[in-house]
């Protein structure tokens, strides 16, 4: 190996190190965004559960207080879950 080959290898290793740092930073940022989205979803779920527990839910669509839960709306979902 002559000095030109060694310099090319050195330059390639430096480029690889730089690219790996950028890729690692991007993966870390993506992981952080995912973690934050999970925390927000957890907070939203807690709010939804608290609201659902504070207001009665009726199976009658005319008295549902904003929650139209009827047997007709639940039955198709149950069928899909049972027969994929």
C-alpha cells in the first residue's frame, strides 16, 4: 500500500464516521418523537377515561349525552373481530 491508498482509506473512514453520527442523531430524534407521541396519547386516554367516568353513557341513541353507543353500531365491529 502506498500513501495514496492509505489517505483514501482514511478519508472513507472519516466519511463513514460522519454518516454514522448523522444516522444516530436521526434515530435518536425519531425515538424521542415516538416517545413523546406515546406520552401525549397516554394523556389523551386519561382525559377520555375521566370524562367517560364522569358522564353516564346510555344505550339509547336519543339519550346518549353525546355518546351514540347503540347495539347497531357495536355489532359490525364485533363481527369483524370474530371473523377476520
